[in-house]
C-alpha cells in the first residue's frame, strides 16, 4: 500500500485526491498507474502541472481544481452517486463521472480513454510539466519566497523559501486564503494594488506590506506582484509574487530617523550655545575697535564670521536629513586656501597640488577641509607639511606626520568616536551628504592620507 504523497512508477500519472488510505480502489489504482496520492484538495493544488489527470471523491474538489486548471482532465469517483451529481460535476468541469458502485475496472477504463483523448488533444502536456519543473528549480535557486494565488486569493503554489520564512507547512498553506499571512491593512493594500493594475492595464507592481508568520511574528516585506494571464474570456486568474524581507532595511530607516532627530537637537543646542558667546565676543570687538586700531581685529572679525558660517552649515546639514540642496562649482585650490586660514600655523606648511573644480556645497567643503587640516596639524607635529591634490574621481589630503594607529584607523573607517573627536565625524557627515566615499591610507612619508572619491568634477 503506497503512503500518502508517494509516487508509484508506471505509465500514466493520475493525481488521486481524497481516497481512504486502506481502500481497495486506491490500491488497484496505484498498481495500475504511476499515481500521486494526496489526502485533500489543498495538497493537490501545487501538483496539477505534474500529473496527467485528477481522480477525486468529492464534488467540491472538482469545483476547486477546475477553477484553477481547466486543462487537466478530472474524473469524479464518489461513494454515493446520482444523475444529479453527475450533471453538476460535468457542468463544473469534470471530464468523467464514475460512481464507486460501478467498480474500479470501469474507472480504469474510463480514465484510460480520457487520458488518451486528452493526450492527443494536448500532446505537449508532458513537455509543459517538464518546463514547469525547470522553472521551479530556478525559482528555488533564487532564494526568495515565491507564491501563486488563484482568482479568489487562495494559495495554489508556494516554494520552499516561502514555507521556511512563514513557518507554515506547504499542506497547511495551499488552498487557504492569503489573509492567513497578511494582516487586514496589508490585505487591503494588496487588493487596492491589484484593482489598480486591472484598471490601468498594467500587469506588475511593487508594494511594501507586513506578513505574519505561523508563530505570530510580524515581518516587513516588499512584494513584487504580477497578474497571471487572463483566461480565454478575459477573466482575472490570480497573481504571482516574489517576497523580499526588508526588516533590516526598515530598521536602518528607523535608526537613521532617530539619528537625524538627535542630530537636529544637537545642532540646535550647539547653535544656541555658540551664538550667545559669539554675540558677546562681537560686541566686545566693537568696543575694542573704538579704543584702538589694530590689524589683528580684522582677523578676529573673519574668525567670527567663519564660526557663524560653520554654525549655519551644521544646522542646515542636520535639518536637511544629511543631504545638500544644490551643488555649485568650487575651485578646490581656493577652498583649501580659505580652510587653511583658520587652521594653519606659522610652523606648518600647506602645499596645493591641484587646480581642480568640483561640485558641492562650498561652505561645507571648506568645513570638511578645515577639519582634515586641523587633524593633520594637531596629530602631525609642530612642523607638519599638509598637501591637497587631485585624484581621477576626487581629491586627497595627506601629511608627513605620524599617521594612523591601527585601532584609530578601524574607528575612523566605522565613523566611531575616537581621539580625533567630533572633527572626523563632521567629515564623514559632509562627505555622505555629497555622496562621496572616504578612504584611509598611509602617505609615502608614513603620515596620514585621506582620499575623497566619487566626487563630481568639471
């Protein structure tokens, strides 16, 4: 006696649905045919394209299978037959009707005739089954959950990845409505998208939704959905979809939102706390001008203006969510000179080996260079030489100081808090706002070399 779900080798492959496991009819059918045995209609749905016909014991099985696949021959073999049941079965899509009282021999003869007739009318069914198996192999190789729904929203196919990620056994999910894994809001969103596709004469879309696993866990997913081809009368036949788990992406978005909120609050506090003493210093400077005339006072004014520009830049960058509104041409040589005015010392040297023009926010670029120059001066020694030069897709800043310690390099690459303080974090944020990439190297002299790439140049 074959076990449920076991294929017994022979020539014709019928799908036997709903037979009692110890019945004589089941045993004789399995002896005669290459049969696939399943306990109920739900377990049969994903096997329709792998068999030559269906033999079932219930009328509702005929209805379900005929609604999904009108090509597969169906024979109803009920325990209690009647002319009324026979008429309803044929009207529902059955190709044959054999009451159990007629016996298995009559069923076998009828099945042979029906399959032979359907084989002549549709000789490529075996090829279609083999092609489907190849497609299923490809789908499983993708690694993403894949499903197919009929026109009523019931699962007719799920791949192994779908089973693994939802926690449902295949037999549990097939034949059930999609609402078993979708909360109400996601179900309504999916139905709205399908209506939109049908109305707009499109056949595919992507939407974000939530899915509930068998254990009750809610997971954020992205559903790439497509309409199945309509039937000959143009009627909707269902959908197919590929599911992507976006839980990590959504978590990153939430964390980025929290970071931006913290940065916004931080920038506001910094702006307030710096502007108060800056206003006092500006007022005192005006009093000093009234009492004496010195060239140093003009340098103080420039420094105050630069502090105010930095405050505005930090505040604007924070409140823009880490992006710049508009890029402008920037002469890198001039930007470096302006940055060096506030960070260089008499004993340190800046060498400019570039005449490149880049695109970005000028004030932020100057601020980035100020932080790089200040880091070189503070860590490179009293007489450090700093150089800025061009790269094919950006620029570099290098020095002949002591370079990076290994631990410090790892921290900087991760943009973690380190001995360079807030300065390098600002460098990271400004570079990220422009879409630039930061690379850390050792200079030829053993110092530090910071490369900024993916920069738009003229």
